[in-house]
């Protein structure tokens, strides 16, 4: 009879009655997102910026038209970024230019330091010179262009920079409407629960992103000032890089402390001075690890340090540098979803029924 319901497949039963064709479409969408993850990066970056700016937009939207609020917030954000660049970029550019110009000098100092070792181990000389040649910024830029397919890579990067503000504008303007449209696709019986899960992810990610940016800016200033007071060469350049790399946990030592110690060592610094630089940098990191990150970021993300390490290893392996940058936000989302699935598992009859 045509009115009789068709029998369900066993997999459909396991999926709660969801037709297999819908499941297949969902899996294909996940695969498409995975394959297009590099092309979709402007959307991910715009989403991060939207999390940062949306609270201001919501407050202003209660007093004026949302489109005006979005334009005002974006204009203020661009003006703030421009002001920071105008104030900081000349000093950083000057230090970078001086570092570029003095690379032969530093290479000569390094070879002088390695001279006795090179005489005792001639086979190491070729390897050391090859490593020094890799420090040439022109060679590094050439390698970067080759890695990005040359001109095509530059064009794609330019398009990405243009797309991010446009995507950000539409996310801030139509974000609530987009979320409502997505929510309408959720079956009514699951809507309240999914809304709660999305709100939790939204609150955690928003708090994490805003807190992490505040930590990065603060650490860049603290480390730059500390290295400047110690007389470390290129202090503002190293301190700013170390602050920006705070978004990747445990990486500041590599991009900030290690170059500072190498430069000091090449200048003939004593062991006491090297210890002073290392201890000062470690003290800055202690401030970040014991106060700034736990208070400004940790309360929002609610991640255990082991979960952060797992996220860095897993997402860094899958997505490379971008995976390291977005490891913690992705782990926040995974943890919330996993917690909901774990609650379902514990409430399932298979778990709650006593053994016969």
C-alpha cells in the first residue's frame, strides 16, 4: 500500500530516524569543507574578527540602525589599527632594516665563535654555512614565493585581504539572520538543546578571542620594554614577535628568547647577562601563564593544559601553521560538542540498563 511507511534501514535507526540521503549530504558537506579549508580561510579569519567586534555592534544596534552600527564599528576598528601601525610600524621597520643590513656582521661574529669548533670538526663547516645562507631574507622571500606558487600565491593573498573586510561586514550585518536560518534547519525537538550548545560555544569563543588579543598586545608591550631596558638588540622587534606568537602556546621562547640570547652571545655577553635576559623573559612568561592567560583567557575557554597540548599537536598536524593558530578555538568547539554527546551516551538505555 502506498500509504504504509517504508521500513527503516538499521543505520537510520541508529541515527535516530534521519534518512540516509540527508546523512550522505551532511558527510559530503564535511568533506567539502575539509578539501576547501585553505580557500575558506578568509571566512574563518572574518569569523574571528566578528567575534571580537559583535558585542560593540549589538550595543550600538539597540540605539541606531544595525547597518550604521556596523559601519561605525568597522570604521573605528580600522582607524585603531591604522593608528597602531602608524605608531609602531616605523620603529619595527627601522629595526628590521637594520637587522637586514647587519646580517653579514652577525654571520661573521657567528663564524668567529664557531671557528675553534670548525677547525676541530671540518665536516660541520659546510652545514653551518648552509644554515647561515638560509638566514638571507631575499632567499627566504624567494622560498616563500615558490611555496605560494609565485605570482598566483600573491594574487590569492591579495584577494584574501580584500575579502576579509567584506565578509566581516556581512557577518556583522546579517549574523543574527544567518544564525536564525541555520537554526530553522534543526528539527524542533532538538532546537532548544542545539541553541544552548551554540550559545555556549559562542560565549567561550568570544571570551577566548577577546582575551587572547588582550594578552598578545600586553605581552608584546611588556616584553619589548623589558628587552629594551636590558639593552638587547632589536628589542621591539623581538618583543612584538614574541607577543604576537602568544596565540600559539609555548612558542614565545622560540621566536623571542632564543634570538635574544643568540644576539647577546654573539656580542660577547657574559654568562650573568645571558642569565639576566633569560630570567627576565621567563618572568614575563610567568606573568602571562600565571595571571594574564588564566584570568583573561582560561575562564572563557575552560580548557585543561593537556587539552591545549592535544589541540596543538592534532590541529597543527592536520592544518599546519593555521592549525596552530586556531587550535584552541577548535578545541573549545570540539569539547562542547563532545560533552553533549557524552551526556547522550550516559542517558542512553544501553548505558543505563542493568545487565541481564
